[in-house]
């Protein structure tokens, strides 16, 4: 059961081979056994999970189960959960019990999914290694000395180590795709606006987007289908009919299921910068795509190299504004001793935020300040437009864009902890996608020289989620990279 796909779990639950309570207990016991080493969870909600599982069993018995009824999952601790601690990986929110559910959380509750708890993450989703969490680093299940990626590192590690069959995440600059790649699982970040940001603690609102982690594209499709949908409480939520992403994968397998699919390979992604072992795995995966009927064509994203500088102006600018709400007054950490009101704000924020968060707030206030706004912020917004236009031009020549998710496999814990710029560069292939608001997916595509997973990224036009998931699904029907598990999965 630990390794079962979501459709297999569905069949087992519906056939009463296992109850939702038994299934939840199985995963909760695994969390008890393995989480001390992995640190993938900040909060484990055993009681809440068992209550939800009992309700799911009743629903299954009454014949009204949906695709996710009784399916256990983990929520990234960026999503507000009513009555359950929501820390966002920060000391600032170490005592914050949310009075309401995020839209994503209520949708999944309504679907009958069983939340096991809250997954560890970089503080306020700022980071690429999960080392900025106040609750300690998450370990990569494939090698406990390596980072799992970030910022949704806890969600990715939990799914890879089978502490949960699927998990939610958020992706502002790569935080679903990058940890999915490093942990050897599949992750999708949909088109900006498809998943409501209501109750998803804000980092950079014009970039933040909820996404799904699973072992396979099929599992991601099932989870994502239940996460999307219009929400009037998010002003950027898109009003369009929800899609059943999983149904679109049901077409029968054939020898060349991707016949006619044109895959664009951005010259800039395949230039220098990609490690040799990653390149070898990606090239082999692309051969597999060709064997399935796809054709490849070289495309160009000439401004892609400007994505990181643009992002590290825009994201800090937005975060400096979003995080101003954490002032020690209404909720969150408040310093024990202070003088006047200004001193209380200053001390509470100085104590509550970690170094990376402070660095970004400072950069953000700087680029937004009078005299620098035009030079930095407006300039970054112009680059953002150019980057989006590059993608549109490239997508005229192809149906999907493919390349590596990351330049290397997961690095050693601590290796880049003191070098923020090196850390930022690890998102070189993912960040441009957020700036353009496009959907992106990462799926396992082999292993590097050190035995760690390599991820292949697929990027599509707006609302091309089905196309991305279908391409990955066909690849996974023909290969078994996604079925490989780290040693801790017996
Ligand atoms: N690593 C990037 C950052 O630190 C992206 C994080 C994310 O997507 N939340 O901002």
C-alpha cells in the first residue's frame, strides 16, 4: 500500500481491502518511524487525520466517495488549516493556529482527502534547499546528507519517502518543480491563477501558485483536479470551468502516443551550466520522447538569463510588502521586552524572522524606495514582459518546451548555505516560468553520477496542464524512473 498509486488506493478503498482509517494509520506510523531522520513534517495531525479517515469510511460505505475520498496527503505548512498550527516554516508563526482553511485545504477536505499534517518548508517559502526553515533542514530521502530542494522540500521528501502518497506545495520561482526533481518525484505548478491563493501565506503574490506532488503524473493530475477552481476571495483567481486532468490521461496506451507532439528545446537551457550527468539523463529522456513519437526542435529564450535578476527584484519587493503584516500585534511572535510601539515592532520582527527573510525584506524595501523604483523595480517588470514574450514566440514553434529542471542534482546540506547567490542560481531553469505565469512540470528522468535523481522539466502555454501531464504520463508508461524509490522505502 505504501507504494500504491492513487488509482490503486482508490480501488483498494472501494473494494474494502483497506479502510481509510487503516490507510491513514499506515502512513502515520511511517511518519512516526521515519520523520525523526527526515524532518519532512513540522506538525503531524494524528487525531485530525483519523477523524477525517472515519468520515471518509462513512462516505465510502454510503456510496458517495469521490476520487480522493480517504486518500492521505500532506499540506505544505504555507496553507492555513483551521485549528491546526500553520508556521510557514518561521519562528514568527510558531504559535499561529489558523482560524480558517485555505481554499485549497477546504477543497481537499470537501473531496474527502485525509490530511496527515503540515510539511516542512523554507521560511516563508524563501529558499531552494529547505535549510532556511526555523524547524531545521529537511533531509533528502535518497541521501540524508543532501538537501531535498526547496521551498516545498518537506512535501517532496514526504512523497519520495512514502510518508504520504501525495502532497500540496507552492511554487513562486520553482518550489514545486525543483524539490520534485531533487527527490525523484513528479510535481506540477499550474498556470498562474488556477489555484486560489486564499489562505496560502503570501510571499510574492504575482508569482505564488499552488501545485501538486505525486510519484507520477497521474497522481499529480488527480490531486490537481481537486485543487483548482475559481475563488472570489482571490482577485487573481481565474474564472473558468475546472478540468478533470486525470480523465484526459485515460486514452489507451499505444506504441507512439506522442505522435505529432513538437517539443521545443531552448538553446539557452542546453548551453553551459548544466552538469554533465544531468545532461546525459536529459538527453536519454528526450530520446525516449522521440521514441514515443514526439519531434524536437531548437527554440530560443534569449532573455531567460535575465530571469534571476528580474525575479530577485520583483519577489523581494512583493515580499517586503506582504510580510509587513507580521508586526507582533495581531498574531505571531511578539518580543517579550520592548520600549515603545516602534521598538516592539522592531524587536518582534528582528526575533521572529530568519536571515534569508530579512535579507529579502531589506532588498525589497530598497528597490521600492523613492529614487530606486524606476531603476530597479520598473526595469525588472520590463524584463518580465520580455521573458513572457520569449516564451510566446518559442511556443509558436512547438507544443511544449523541455529541458532540465535544475543544473545539478541535490547538493550537500550546508554547501550553499552561506552563499545566497549560488543558491539563487539553482533556480535558473524554473524561475522564468513563474515570471511568465506559465504551467511547468518536473518528472524523474534518471539518476546522476552520485545516484541522485534528475528531473526533466516540461513547460507549456497557458492552460496546457493536460498536455504537460499527458506527455509525462506517456513517458512514465514507457519508463520506470518514477517507480524507483529511495532505500528508506522498504
Ligand atoms: N528558490 C526561490 C526563492 O527562494 C523560489 C522559492 C519558491 O518558489 N517559493 O525565492
